[in-house]
C-alpha cells in the first residue's frame, strides 16, 4: 500500500488561482505562490490529502510553453517560495505532485533559442522533431518543426534523442532534490514515446520511495500506459464523460457500463487500475455548469468518491462555482479566487459540506480505496454497488430522480448498517437492507462496527425513516440531509406542479401526504456562484411526462387507495395496511417489473432483486419511486 492508494487530490491551476497576468514579462518575481499557503488548511479541512499543482515553471503565457524547467515562473515567485510551499503541505499531511510538461517546450527554451540563432550549426538541432531548414513557420524563423496540437508556440521535443531524455530525467531529479515533491503528472502522456516514459519510470523508482507518475490520457486502453514499466495511473476521461452525461440523460447504464469496462481493463481486480478520477479540471467545463439539473451535484460526487480510482476535486468546484469553456479561451475555467470569500463555506455552502463529508468518509472507509467492485442494482435513475475488502461490505446508493427510491440490497455479515453521510441506521433482515435513497442524492452504507458512532449526524433508525416517508414535509429533511442538501438546495428551483391527470405510475410514486399539490420550492440556494457573487441557478425541476399506460392492476389499486393531503397520516397508513392485508405482494412485484421494463432493459439481477423483495413497505415505496 502506497500513499497514492488512499489519495484524495485537490487540483490547482496556480497561474489562474493567484490571478497572475496572462503574459510573462520576465521581470522581478512576484510572490503570488505564497498566497496559496492559507489554502492548504482548507484543502485538509475538506478531506483532501494530496495536491496536484501546475504548471509552475517559467513560461510565456498559460504555463505549458515552458522556457525554464528549473525556475519557478516569475509571476508566481522564486524557487524558495515553491520549496516552502511543498514543505508546508508536507507539514500539514498533504502530498504534492507537479505538472511535467515534457512533450514540448516554448520557443524561449534555451535549446530552441540556440537553433534559431545558429540554425544548422546548433548542437541542439536534433532536440526537436522534424526540424527542416528548408521550411518555415508562422514566426518566419526560416525553418519548420513539428509542433503540438497545431501550435507553433509549442515545439515538440525529440523524445528518442538520448540527450533529451537525459536532460528531462535530470529535471525530475532536480525537482525532487530541490522541492521534495512526491510525484509528477505528465502532460500529454497519450502522445509521449513509450520508451521515454519507461525512462521516466526508472527515474521515479530511483529518486524517492512511492514517487507517483500519473499521465494525461484521453481515450484508449488505459493499460497501455498504466503498468509496471510506465505509469502508475492516468486521467480517467472515460468516467469523466460518463458521470456528467449519465446524469444529464438520466442514464445510469452508461456510468455502470463504463465502470464495468474499466474494471475489466484492470483484470477485474481492485488493484488492477487505479485511475485518476475527476468531474472537472482546467481543460473542461465546471461540473456545476455542465449539469442540466444542478441537484445532480450530489450523486455525481458520491460516485466520484466511491467508484474504483483516485478522486480529485478541481479548485473552486467544492463551492459549486461556474466555469464555461469559451471558443478561444479557457480563462473562465481558471479563475482567480480569494479564500476569504468562502470563509463560511463549510457551514453554509451545501456543496462544500458534501465534499468535506465525502472526504472524511473516503479517508475512514478503506474499502473505498482497496475494495472490489460489484454491481447490485441498476436502472436508468438508480444505481447501487458494493466495495468489499477484508470481509467488510460497503454499499453505495445513488438516485438521480426527483423522487425518493427504496432499494433492497444484499448486505454483509453485520446486524446493522449506518449511512456515512447521514448517520441513518438500518437493520439487516434476511441478509438484506432496505434503504430509502433521497431524491437527487446518495449514501455510503457502512457495517456498524463502532467506528461510525462518533462525529456523525444523529440519523434516524430504519423504523423512524419509514415513518418519515409517511409524514415528512419538504421543509423537514430527514436522514441523508448532507447529500440531499447539496442536491435539492443546489437548484434553488421549484418543481412543476402535478396535475389531476397523473397516470397510475405518477400517482403511485407519490409519497403519502403529498397528493397532487405543488411541491414546495427549496428556499436555500446555498451552492451558488459565490466567487462572482451570483446566486445559484434557479432552474425548474420540470416534471417529465408520464407513460400514458398504467403499471398494472396493483399500481391502479394504489392510485385509488393512496390518499391526498387532506386525508392525513392515519388514512395513509390505513391504505398501506389494506394493500398488505389483501396479499398484494406478488401483484406489486409484477407492477414494479412492468414499470422497469418501460424504463429500460431488465437484467436477471434486477428481476431477482424484485422477486426476492417480499417486504410490503419496501415494495410500495419502490412503486412510488418510479417516474
């Protein structure tokens, strides 16, 4: 076990966060990096234990056109500032990895300048790929060369040149000896020469125990890069795409399929692939901007922290800030932020509170770092899986629907489970637990072993939670409030009212006591764009049209028997009791399967989950949870 096996990263783009000028004037250093020292305590407070920061070294503009690998960018300060920053991170228990931009350099790099000056007589003429003194470039140098991404500003290094490899390997040694870093993220690793990466891996194994190499890779078979000879990890863009589109499209099948495929790449072993998981970074839009329904911020992050891999949070996204990618600029993705503007975020910002709670859970629950992955339940809108390690079975549940959903899941060898985010307790009966997953939310269910009795919200028992289902109003959140707050409160919007023409499915899924009255608007838009002073999006939670056909006779029975708000709690309980007394178990199971078949493919496992559930309360809540 290495430190990076349990890492939770905080990703910083320093030129943006510190508000550095876009262009480097190469004047006296300005010590902006020192302004990031107070952020270290914040990083620790939200549960992160590692920082990925970069690019850091002298460059012309955005940082990826390096001009000096051994000098901190003068817009950020001096080498001493970086040494002190890393030392303070280490003092507070935070590991540090830097950006290694080793695929290309800027045009002011010493070797490229020498070629411009001496042309064919330069000893560095073979340091770059396909230098042609019969060609030209956009800068009218009188020679051409291979660039990266079509930009002549980025001259591509000749990685097969031993002199280039030796130089870059010496740079890595210098960074470790000078700054005491713990790893490197290799920029554009998907276009790096594999022998070049193997040389870097040998240096990594040499310079420091557990020195971590992670590479930026977009697509492909990640095992080409992640293996004993090259890198420890790569950026998981496959999962990044699935996480936001799986929620925007109400399609958990996409996420589950992606996870299964990636897990298979690693040989279906928990230690096979430990990919660098993220929902946003300095190159893609902020997750809060990307989500059509801002309430999905909660289930997205529950998955980020619990699926196999190493989670990472991009600076500012823990506050729920916006960031839209522009056609010719990424500046809006890399804003300057002042930590003082978020001084009370842990107490008042639901997004920050959720991230902090997930960070705490991830650190304490070792199964989330080392456990295997087993899918337990899957529909378009609900998803559950287990992470099992050393006899401990941790269950994760998420729900992207606007209604609660009851799941009955196989449990491990424990008498009781506790929600790591809410503190809610549920009893194991017949080897299963039945849990109510709040709308647009998620939970991590941990076997009760005494460890989770301290420092957790005072959650309701399963019996109390069942009673809440009957009489809880929107203004009285129950267990799971942390994740629910980051979901419901994020939107700040009002759900569209139900109509009298609701179908059997729509009526059946309503919680008793709500009837057809309009849902109350959530008043607290606490996860707004605090950086700009703007409130959160006030988007409507539009009710999707229900299927025009009913879900069978049992759902129709529920339609007529579930009372509206005027009937009160007693009438609701009487209706539920009547359904049970009439022996509706088989009919309810049939209705659930009918609805599931309309929502998408029904797997054998899903069918077993339904037929094995003989608990009337659970089945009734299950029917009501469907759209």
